[in-house]
């Protein structure tokens, strides 16, 4: 859980702070008619730095597991304006002219640095590539391919599961290269200004790093040859998901196009919540999980169950005005915590 500080607007209008971290992963919400404590693996309160979030959330281990060949996903969840994009990217994505101070860089840039350091120190040759997609109004778009955004088909196959056809994957070798891909893609993302956040993301964005490592000095176990041409390799992925925020149409002052957007955002978040609830319940082998209900759940199917390792960062505002959204995020995150996967 990450609790952001009160914003200037919230402080100015005298909003009460209703969320408090109690230490040891406990977070307490207290307001007029609500008094509840929730437990999580970690809670970062308003004073927590970006570095503390990176080190305390298990993100570093996730990067290492991805290098070892696992499918790892981190997703930021929460109400619009709760700090999802800030947590993943820092303020960088929002200002084209001024580069962000290194202390404010988010989980993504820190993970890239860690990944490139590891790849250098391990001495094995890693081939790194990135793809960057957004889901906007139930359409999957490539954020890296040049030209106006066009919708890509989402398909399913027995061997690959759900995948996006014709998505661009760009190889990179340096921090500058991947950060510039991130910036390019983020600037093409669909955002709109509305009452809760001036740069609100109106789409779900998925940046995936594909890590292919060839073991240079490994030897096959006795009696277990590699075969004539096969070179043992591991293929891991590290996927960063910046979800569009949940919101109540009434509160954001959205109308027309904005409310169509809000409805499709809410619909896919609802589908995600539904899958998470079903996955969190003890269930028989045949329980149907409705991944097909939205593009988002199809793309996240592997991360949510099956063989993935997933970190969910639920972002909340401490303000009394956000109380009901905050409680709903905390309930959502509590359910997500009960989902187990078999990496
Ligand atoms: P979201 O992506 O969830 O809609 P943002 O990440 O855009 O929200 O955050 C909304 C605003 O709050 C931004 O101006 C951002 O800079 C600020 N903010 C969010 N989290 C923090 C934080 N932990 N510390 C300081 N400012 C923050
Ligand atoms: Mg955002």
C-alpha cells in the first residue's frame, strides 16, 4: 500500500487525514463512521521516498526473478490521482521540458537500472527488448510504433495464451535507450484533464521487458545433452502495468467522450476485480475465471494466476474526501493478496 501526501488543494480546503500507517504492514482508516485496520505485506506512508518503495516492496527481487526466467508483473492500482503514475514513473512522465530529479524516479527507472547492472555483473549475455501497449476504450494500441495509434488484435493460442499480434518489440542495451522508449510511449498515451487530476491517464498502459538470457558457461547435466543446435536459454518478462484510475463519473465532472472513457475504464477494472475475487476464493479445478470479459484481464491472465509472480501496489489518498474510494481500494487489495500463483 502506498499512501501519498495530501496535495496542496486538499490541505488548502482543510481535508482531514484519515489514513495512518501503524507499522508492520498495518494501515488504519478512521473517520466519522468508519474505523478499520487492514494488514498488508508493506505500507508506505506519505513520508516514504521512491527509493524506500523500491527497496521495501520486493521490486529488486522481482527484477532478479525475471532475469532467472520468471514472468513478473507489477501493477499500480487505485483511484485517479492517488499516485499510481508517480509510483511507477515519478513525475517525469508529466513534464517534457524538465527532467525529474534522480531521487524522484519511480519503480520503473529503478528497475531498469537494476536490470542493466545485474546483466553486466552476471556476465551472461542478456538480450533485452521492450514493448509498450495501452488499452484505451477496449482497444489495444502500440505506444512504440510510429504514426497515429491503430488498434492491434488480441489473440489466443494454446502455446502462448493471450497475446497481441504485430506488437513492436524494440531491443535496447542502455538505460538511456529504455528510458527514452518509456518517455516516447508515455507521451503518446491517452490522458485528459479533469477535476481530480490534471494529467489523468485515460488508458491502462503495459510496458513489458523481455529478457532472454543465454547461459554462456553452463554445462549440461550428465546424460542430459542439449541436442545439436539447442543453446539453453531462459526467457523472463518484467511487466509494468499502470492502470487507469477508478473514478466515479459524478466526481470527476466527466461528460461526453470523457464519460465513455470512464465507463470503459470502470468496466475493465470491474472485470479485473471480479477475476481477483474468484481467484482469491478456495476453488475447485474447474472454476471458470472470466478473463475474456475485458482486454485488460486477458492481457493480465498469466500474471494473475498460473505461472506469474505479481506485485500489486495499491495507491491511496489520505484525504477524508476520498474515504469511500480508499476503502474500496483497500478491500480490493486485501482480496488480491489472497491470490496464489505457481511460478
Ligand atoms: P494517478 O496516476 O494515480 O492518477 P498521479 O501519479 O498522477 O496519480 O498523482 C497525482 C498527483 O499527486 C501528481 O501531481 C503527483 O505528482 C502527486 N503525487 C502522487 N504521489 C505522490 C507522492 N508519493 N509524493 C508526492 N507527490 C505525489
Ligand atoms: Mg496515472
